[in-house]
C-alpha cells in the first residue's frame, strides 16, 4: 500500500497539486547542530537563562517567562543564537527546491535550511509569520530571495467575491509576490532573514484568537491551497498547537492528504488524521524520500 501511495504523491507533484508541509523532524534526515525538536530548543533557551522548573521543558511557557522577565529582545537573541549555526540542506530540501512546479512550501520550524536549498533560484520568495509584540497590527512579512522585505499593502478588510464563505480577508498579497513560482510560507517565522519568531505563549494567543477566521494566514496561502493536497513530512500532531496550525493552514484545500508518520500515532493524532482525511504512510522519512526522489527526477530543474 505505501508503494502505491508514493506513486500517487509523485503523480500529484507532476500536476503541481502537492503542498509539502515540513515539521522540525525534517532536519533529522542528517545530523545537525541546530535544534530539531521543541525539547532541544527549550534546552538551548534555558541553558543561558534561569526559568522556573515547571516550564523548563515547555517551549512556549519558557519563552513567555523569558519575554516577561528578561525582555523580548533577550528571547529573540536566544532564539537567534540557537539557529545561527544553521545546517546544509538535506536530500529532502534539495529535492523540493529542484521542483519547477512547486507553488507552495510550508515550513513550520525556525531554521533557514529551506532558504538555502532555494538559493540557486531567483523565482521564489518568503511569507513569514511575525509577532504582534514586535510588529503590532501585522501578521506576516514578505521577503525576496536576497532577504530584502517586500512592501505589503496596508492591512485592511477586503471583500473577496471568489470566497465561498464571503470571508473577510486581511493584508492583500503584494503584487510582486504574485509573480513568484514558489512561495515559502513559514508560519512560525524564521531565523533568516529578519529573526521573526512566534514562540511565546502570548505570540500564539494573539494568532489563535484570529486564526479560525483565517486573518493570520497570508492571502497567497489561502489562494494557493485550493484544490491541493498537503504532504506532511517530519511532523507530529500530538500537540494541540501543531494540530491547530495544520488544520487552519489546510482549510479549504482538497479532501485528501498524506503524512509520513512512522511512529505509532497517539489517540489525538489518530482522530486528527481521520477528521482531516490524511492517509498515514508508515515508513521512516528517509525511506519515503529515497522512494519518491527517483520518481520526481524528470520534474526537477537541470543541475
């Protein structure tokens, strides 16, 4: 059965109908010196500053304590220190960056490895979630491949006649961004190019109060996800926050998705997979990438 699913995924990639959604474990294909799990990241943060014992293993709680008692700049500095070493792109990152027909890639972690994978191309750009603490009134910033920021229209309610629910949409997509062949969406922010981080409790409270009506989701993502399938790679859904973000980013997309999930799912994960119609691929991520890569070679950019 997994072999047939891999073939289906490859066929969907050929039609530009797949949206890869990378979690932190996508880094684990190779040894890296940057945090590749929330536990590793919170250990980096708490190694350099004292936090209460009860939040020492809680990433968002520890980040909130640092923000409250050490200042937001301290939290941002510690986050940047954790990811400054970076890492080279692995086979998965390179495989995706070489696809000429990849309208959208979601990267739900703080590293800049996908940016490095896209470095030899000029037809892409980034949309990154930003903290209300540092960018009040804004939910997302757009960046060119060289890291320069794209000026975005002022946030405003826009009537979208093409939306079946006549939903109010915010912060129109910059015209320049519409010409990008690939949009790299980083809902949690990223180390590069501007050290944007959604990481503390208050960061997520701000987003979650609006995410159900899609306000923090970039218009570009809302447009590009329609009728497309999500492919979750290096993700777990055993955390409520991760499920909430995935659910809202997937909203109004196709009715079929896939997740490479070799570990036994928790009950909450099983419910989530079922309600979102996500087919589980029980292979290790490395095995899945090794099987998919040859099928995508004909779709890749020339070396």
